[in-house]
C-alpha cells in the first residue's frame, strides 16, 4: 500500500473526518481531574473493606459509592490516557484496521466516552455484590465438555454406516440446530451451559477467557468464530487502545485502572493475540461481521431452534440490536450495556468508513500512486487481504453491508468523507445516549419508570437511586450542563431524608459520598481555572458551573454530623486517637467563610 508523505499527512490531519473533541473543547485538566478522583476512590475502597456497620451503610451502599467513583475514574482515565498518547503520536496513513482503531480512539471523544462507560459496566457486572459469589463458584467449576460425546457413542452403537433410508450422522456444529431430535438431551444441555458461560464472558469483556472457554470445552470452532472479530494488525502496528503509562511507577490506582482495562475489554481494544507469525487478526473482519449479522437475523424468525444465548452472541459480534437485547435481562446496567455496545459498534464502523477517504489510498488502481484525488480510490480495510475487496461484489452489496453494520448511524454516502461528518456523528451519538438513558431510567422514576423508594436499607432502592445518578454522570460526557443535575440529585437525597420522619435515615457513607463529590467538583473547577484562565468558558466535562461553586448545603450536613459525633460520649476516641478533627477541618475548608 502506498504511503502518504509528511505534507499530505499534515494537510489531511487538519480535515480529519474522524476527529471529534469533547463538547467543552480541549481540556488540558483531565490528568488533574483523574489525580484528585483517585484519592476519593481509594477512600471508598477502604470503606468497602471495613467491617460492616449498619449506621454507616449496607453492603449495597458501599458498593454503589465505590462503583460511582469508578465510573468517574473510567471516564477521566480514558481522556487522560489519550492526552498522554497524543504527546508522541501523529496521524498516519491507515495500513491496517488496528492502526485505524487507534486513530479513532485518540481523535474521537465519543469513542473514548463509550469505551469508558462500557468498561465500567463490564467491571460492575463482574464484581457487583449481587453476582460476585455466584461468579466465584462458576469460576472454580471445570468447563463442561460440549463435544456431543454421548450422541457420538449412541450413533456408533446403532451402526457405523447409515441404513438405506437413514440420514447421515449430524455431528457437525449446525447439527443441534438442524436435527436436534437426533442428539442426546444431555449433550444439548451441555452446549446450553457452555453458551450461557460464554455469554457471561462476553458480557464482562473477558474475551481471552471466552476464547479459552470454547477451546477447553471441546468447541474450538467457536474460538475460531470469535477470533474473526479481531482487527487485522501487522507486526509494526501500535495496538488498539491506550498504552501510555501515567507518571509515577508506584501509582496503585493507575495499576488497578490498567487491570480493569485489560480484563474488561472488547475487540476494538484487545490488540493482537500471542502468535508465532508477524501478522494477526482478520483482514476480512467486516465480511465476517456481516455473516454474523445475517445469521442472527435468520434466527430471529419464528421457528428458529437457536438458543437465546447463542443468538445474543451473534448479536454481540455483529452489533445486531434485535438479537442482542433479549438476553440483556431487565436490570438498568444490563440493558444500558446492551444499548451502548450496539451504539459503539455502529459508531466505530461508521467512522472507519468516513476515514477511508482521508486516511486510505489503495495504490492498486492502474496508475494509482496512492495519492490520486478520486474519493472512491481507497483501500477497503476489513473487506479483503490488504484492503482489496472482492471483485465480484458490487457497490450495492457494500452499501447493504454498511447499512447492516452502521445501524442507526448509517450514512447515505457510504465511504465518502463528508464535510462535518464527525460533528454530525457527535450530535447523533449524544442524542442516542440521551434517549436511551431516558428510556431506561425516566427522570424522577426508577428502572422501567417505577417509583423509587425512600428506604436506604433495601438493596433495590439503593441501586435505583444510584442508577439515576450514574445515568446523569454518563450524560455529562456529552452534555456538560448535566453536572449541575448530579448535585441537585444529591441535594434531593439529603433534603428528602430531613423532611420525611418516616424515611430511614440516610447512611453516613451516602452523606460522605455527597460531600466528597461536591468537594471534588469544586476543587477541580478551581484548579482548572487557575491553571488555564483562557479556558474558564470551557470547563472540563461534568463541571459546567460558574467559578463560584456553592456546595455549602451538601458539605454542611456532613460537617454537622461529624461535629455531633466528635462531641458525643466517645469524643476522646474520635478526637484524640482518631482523625475527627482533621476530617472536620478538611470539609470546613471548602465552605464559604460565612458558612464556617
């Protein structure tokens, strides 16, 4: 493939159809925000490990507090890593899809935001208190052997060769779908168990575990099927995703975030698997993805014998909304993951198409030197070896494929870099995110529109309340003005408790979280304004507030409770041997002078 020269790269980088900045413009403070978040997340982690105290907060309260801090960590970690990588990275001509994906990650804010939220949703599914125990038991259990061994032995007993009017043996991957009656029920159940475990691996972003599970369970063909999603990469390519290291080698929170990214990933970030050859991945990935889409679409029809989890796996691979969502359950987090996964699949495919015109040149056309001005003269990465598409395919065939893979974000001018395409996509993604969050969690209501209870002792109530807050924080990645709504929601929690004598008292950890969250927003905004006065009109995401941030009403409630505890019967334990005085002083420092 012909390479672009330096001048051409520079010119194209100015008109990059894949680039989209955060809604507040270039915010150099993502690293600062991340650094301050790490301390608060560490406090929440220590609270999770502390002995249970009903007055402080239940297991569910502790988990939701830590999970919410982790969501913020994921959002700002993605932005901070992009900042680090861009210091030494410059855009180049796309030679492989792996290289193109890294370009998208570093240049497009929506891709990073969706990546961060999906990482968090996968992590939360793995470690949430409602699933952690069951997950540990499943991890210890040996993989089931879905090899149809019982059916094979039964077939041997009936005779090695079929009779004159007897069908041939159906021991092939599609056998259970085509002739399920010829398989032993125990074999069918083993395969269903494998599919259930495989679906959980994909839901949690454990792709390496999914590949290993299939191989260990006797269905290596499924391993090969899933490997089809991996983008083609050459030995010299940078791996997709982020690899930049944060300052400080002993940063434990950074290590945890790196592990979270490694263990809860998807095909756009996974990079290359360990192999003995220089090249890796599937150069026909988009064609493979279309086949997965068609397989899922066929088995959505009435009368299909395909297991629901297997249908969801094909939907996961293809970004097929109708096939994926039925297996996503009814919880807010599961359905949010399914919706956002499909949205990210559509966005990545659309951006790869938009970027072809600016960053790909085929070099194979007669007389083509890789710089010809023709908008259609570009390598079709993912649709053939070296980007050389099948000659038998027509433009109509490729347009149909694009319509399938790009979903609701499909372009009417597929493959042509449109003026302002990235900006239009940014608006489209923001609208989709806003609509799906409103659909899953209406304002003022619980999951599915049900009324949120007042009792903090009920795990379902705790989850529903924090889900509303987490949905707002997700929105702030695209709509910074929603940062004020997060503080308003915390005020509602605290004021509702004070106004209702029948409601259970708000746990101390909730008040502490509300105070720390308010302090973090206040401190971060002041640090940004002090470091970059020119960006005062463009604060970082989730901080769309004025310079004078008033959080006295939130912080003041915690200060009053801390003072009451420190002046009670156990004052000597709290003040002399504990850290009550230091904690009170820390919170008072954020109050306005008149509030102190």
